[in-house]
C-alpha cells in the first residue's frame, strides 16, 4: 500500500538524524559555501517539509525504545513483561525490581528518559513554529499553515506522553520565552492537548502514503480518541461518547484496514502494512534505536538468527500472562518466542525457552538463561544487527476498533462491542474460526488472569484472581492483541488492576494510587523552583 515512498522516507529521516551533510565533487576553488545553507539563501518548498520536520519526530525514537524509555515504563511496571536477574547480570542496582514492585522514586533514573525526550520534541516544534511565524523560515503561506498544524499535532503527541506518565507538568509553547515555566495540573494539560488537536485537525493532511511516520488528520483523531479513552483517569470524568466520535472518523474514512497477517504489522517491512496509522520509523542503518531483540534474547540466540551482534538476555513474559492465552490463538506464537530454538546453519538445538521464571531477584534468586518466553512480536530477520528495521506502530487500526469497542461496552452496548472484538480476533483464529466469535456476555465477565504472587515453584500464592475485574475479559482481549506494544500500564490503570492486584513478585504498593503517575524528575525540581513533586513522592 505504501511501498517505495515509505522506505525512502525512513531513510531520509535516518540520514537527517545522523546530522551529516556531505559535499561531493567540489572541484571549483571559488570561495563559495557548500557546507552550510545561509538563512537568506534558503527558500524552502513543500517538498522540503520532511527535512524541516524530521528533528521534531526524531526524539520519539529514543523516547519509545531508548534505555528506560516509554516502552520500559509501560511494560516493566505492568503485568506482561519482567526483567529478572540473570546469570549474566540484569540486577542493575535493582532498577527492574523497583519497576516491577512499584518502588521507584524521584531520584532514580528510569522515569527521566520519557520526560527529557518529550520536551526535546516540544522544544524543536516550538522553534520551527517560531521560524515559520516570524518568516525566518520562509515557506509559502499554505505550506506554512500546514507545517504549523503538523508541528502542533506532533507537539500534542509529546504532551500526551507527559500527560499519561507525569501528569502535572509545564506547558511551553513560545520558543522565545526563557522564563521558568509554571507547572500545570493534569487537568489543565488534558484540556490543552484536547484544544490543540481540536483546533488543528481541520488543517492536517488527509494523505496516507506521503504522511507515513508523520501526524496526519487520522493520526490526530486516533490520538484524541486515546486521550478521551483515558479521560476518567486524567480528569475524573469519562468521555466514552467522544471516543466513539473520534474512532468513527477513522473508520468511516476507509483509509486503513486490518492487515490480513498479524505478523506483518510488526515485520521488518511493516511500513507497508495497511493497518498502521502512525508509526515511529526505525532503520538498522539510518535510524537506530529499535533494540527490543537485544534486550530480550539470550546471548545464544545470536546463533538462531545468525545475528551480527550478541543479545543481552534480559526481559521475558510473565508466566501468569502466558497462561491466559487460548492455545489456538495464533497471537501466542506470533508475539512470543518459545520452546526449542535451533542453529541457523547446523540445525542443532541451541536453547529451549520455557514458561517458567523462579523470581525477579533481589533475594538471591537468579533466573536461568532460558527462563521465560521472549518477545518475538517484532520480526528478527536473519543476520540482524543490534538495531532492527521494524517501525513502532503507536496507533493502528485494530486499536481504533478496540477503543470504540471499549467505549460501546462501557455505555451498555455490549453486543456491538463484541462484534468489533470478533472482527479483530478473526485473523488470530483462522484454524478455528468458531473461537474468534465472542458475545457481549463474554466481555462482561471477569479476567482469566490468575492474579496473585507467584512462589518460586511457580504456584500462585495469596491468589486474588481476576474474576472480580469489571469488564475483565475485555482487558484480556486488549492484552492478547497489544502485548509488548507499550499499552499495558495505561490499560491496567484504566481497569483498576495496576492499583489493586498482585502478579509475579509484585504486590500493590502501600500508596498504590500515587504510582499511577511517575514522579517529576528530581533534576527538574532542582532546576525549576516553580515545580512541586507529584503526590506520594
């Protein structure tokens, strides 16, 4: 669907991020400047927009998959993924144990990457908006309006990530203003992002192909739907009808569709998937940063994939989550590397991944190298380097359908919700199509997740189950469809699980409600006396 253009665009973005401009074949020795473009000589056109806007999007690469970035915050603090101590390390002074047990604080480094990179994108967007508006970046009028609208959409995306993770943060929109910004409440930030998106949606491009990896109008609708989906968490007031309004905009436009193959959405060439609405582009040469395979695979797996780099052997699935899958659900096998793994050249057995993990560590427990299923959702091609080509699909069409389904379910329309869930499930149960069908009554039941603290022998002690979770079966559906996509923390907060349930070696924190927000980083408090720490820290 997207083809050559999107591959080319990914490489353009990557080259820009490398920061290298090369002058080739300069044989005329006249004193002309080739190594830089002077402001007075630069006359950009619409074709230059990807180059101009690329730095704003660039920060999302580190933000998403960077060390202790958004992916880690969403997954390591939730109930799908853990990083236990391994024979080759991974205690990291208790970093991952604190994430799992919700005992992080304001001076530890794990919540800081998302803050830093989100504000990096915001600052870059503010700078370019200023340059367009004051004429130092002399774009044609209509092109300038489109550029500012897109920049505001990208900035709104960055502020949404801060809204979700840190809540009470400064809002900065003027690049010229060097005064220390005031702190805003989470509600004020929510109102700001909603207002920004509502205002600029009419000016955003409706194009799909040329806007890959950029905020077009459909990505803005998807983002607004996601914000409304979590409105009750962010503001105390639900907005389910608005979720339906925004998702319907995308559905009725008929620009996207479910990919026939679930694996294709996460392949090394997933820029071709008709399902992806907004992605953060990565490239093994030009756009580094996608290293999930390095963190999850055991070092021996380099032989399985004939890798050009040695994996580090860290995170894996929580066994209790794996046990929730129907064994006929193809997503179990498409998302998780499990069982015997064989040498790419000789066919000999290299390692066997098992769905057993004795503990996260901290008490002397060390998980064997093969303990736990590994993240295989993002294709690991033969000969993979330490950086993958796979783009991160932040918003995809299945998410649009499931957001609408949840809003319908929560407003008493369970059968309509079930029809949408069935549509999403169908590609996962091609061998048993009758299992794809769910009813409204199914979605009204509790979760299949056997919540409780896992003992070293694998038994679940102090079981507190999932049967009492309201709409728990729908939460399970979200888990099976979106596991390892940086959704889970947000989802289980919305369903009350994050605050109340135990899983693996995690028990609810004594001040559990405070853990639904990460702290304001201590360094930021030191820099700006106008900031106050989030409650509970």
